[in-house]
């Protein structure tokens, strides 16, 4: 488990919001110890390919859910802002002791609230994620190709730009290969999107 923050220690981000009686969500990178612990837990996940230490500690947009009293990390979301106009909600993870309390839904709702001008993309291979995504305002596409063939720009993004960026991280490639070989993971993803062009745009919330 991740060590709690020392009393008086500055948090990675001062932008915090309480989402329940004991949980606050903040935007900002994880500490290196927190990222190491989270990555180790994700290594056993059959539905998440894996994201690197650099991504969790500053390269990507990260939201963390924390116990409001102890500051213990409860869960986290990682958003990859991609070249081509989309932002992928690449990881939505709640630690085992804290599951079943709605923290995953709170994290996803906070991503949507904080990044209202981003075109959000969510790949998933768990059936329950479809309902969670829909409640957060996403459209779930039964056929992933429906998204990729809407415009020439989307066709180019999903056929060229997205694969290049997704495979660009050596850690992710290694973890995907390891999980396929060790666990037989197929990573047969469904896709959900939330496109602000279909709704009034507002500025991102800090």
C-alpha cells in the first residue's frame, strides 16, 4: 500500500474536491512511491495494459482519489492527451480494498467535469464499464469502427495517429506482451466517446 503523506506535506495539486464523506479527488501527478505501488497492482489487472512511471508522475494528466483523513491513495485516473484532437481516459483504477463504493464513477465524473473541452475517448473490456461510461455522459459504440469512419480526420487518427502514440511507450508494449503470454489477455476493447462539439463548450476547470 502507498505510504500516507506526512503531516504538513504539500500535495501534488491544491485543486481538490470532496466527492463523498471520506474521499477527495485532486488533479496532479502521483508521487514516485505511489506510482510504483499503483503500477505493481495494475500488473495483475487483466483489463489494463499498463502505464509507465513517467506517465503517472507528470507526463500525463492524472486525477487521484484519496482518503480525506489519511491522504491514502484510493484510486486514480490517467488521461493521455493525444496528437489528433482526442484525449484518452487511459486508466480508471480503484484499489482493491476500496472498490464497490462508487469511487470509479466519481473519478470518471471528475475527469469529465475538469476537462469539458476535451474530446474524450475511453476503451474498455469490462461490461460494467459501459454503464459507468454512459452515466458519465459518454456514448458507447457497439461497433468501434463507427467512431473511426465518421470523418476523414477521424479515420486518419484511429488508423495512423492513435496506434503510433499508443505503441510509443516501451513499458506499455512490454506489459501488453507479458499479459497476453502469461494471462492470455485478448484486450478485446469496446469504445465510448464524449465529444464536446455536440454540447456547449466551457473552459477547463483548474
